C-alpha cells in the first residue's frame, strides 16, 4: 500500500506566485520522520527538510515553509514568491522507526513548473 | 552535511553485461543505501548496504541481480548484473549522517540497449 501520497502530479505557476505541495502519509508507528527533497532537471536529489513525528512546529526557511499536521497525517510544503529556479520535481518521503533509520518510502513526486 | 560522489555518472551498456557503480562518502557514515529511479518514476529502495556483512534487500530485489559491497564506512558499490533494457534507470546512493539528514549522490544514469 502506498504510504506516501502526493496527489498533485504537476503544478504550473507564474513567477512570484505561491505554490503549495501536498503530502499525506500513512503509518502505524508513533515515531517516524518526514522529508522533502527537490530534484531539479539535472537529476540530483537535494535535501530540504527532515521533521520528526514529535515536532509539530511549523518551519520556515527563506521562501520555503512546511506545515506538519499529525491530525490529518499531512506534511505540506509551500514555496512563497516562486522563482524559475524552483522548477523541479519535489518528493515527500517517510521513514518509519520500525524500519532502520534512513530507509525512505517516497511519494510519487510533484512536478513544479515556474514560468517567467 | 555529507558529500556523496558516484561513478560513473552515466553509462550506456549492452544487454547481458554487468556494470558496477561506486559510491564514496566524504565522511564515515553508519548507514548507506541504494535506490533506483526508473524513468519518470519515484525512488525505490533496493537495499541497505551493511558494513562488513551482506546487504539487506527489499522485496523484489535479489543479491544475484544487484550484488552490493560495503568494505568500509565511506564506500559502497552496487553491481547491476546481466542487464536488460528494463534496468535502465538512475541508481542513487544515499547515506545517513548523525545530524539526522539523509543525503544522496548525484545518481548514476544507466541506459541499457
């Protein structure tokens, strides 16, 4: 069963618009970690954030912000004032304590296209 | 953070041959992993590379097809054996560092003809 769902296949925005990427996860563990990665056209995976299940505080890093809601099993990611360089595929991933640390289950990814 | 280097970055191979991908981390890490990303798809974990012992494979992946070595805490190899066009993918090495972050190499893009 899919444990990480990114329902949005592709989102297209015009530069300076905000874009929110949805991520819904499923786990029975009480301790788990959630991640976001960016994969630009060059192909490398860029680590953006790791959040553990006990820390529901939202986080902001520059133009990036994350909204973690355990009640709805969601870990959404917002890019504010998008730029062309934000064009990439963004992956949400889950690591469960039942698995060894570092084993990630990835969502299908959301392609973000930012046009000038 | 950790810098992870993979070689080769890309290769074109003939059906039936084997290719070994190398992964070097710039610091000692406890855990290393190999993932596969098929064209247009998400990432799937192949195996955990265990230092000094046999790798732990995920369902659907077997040692005969994807033998893995990890001779020390900074290096691992993945071999894709007896390749077929279905093996055309990006293969990514990752390492878990003490800060709780999981970093990835730049990937090895493999095309099998």
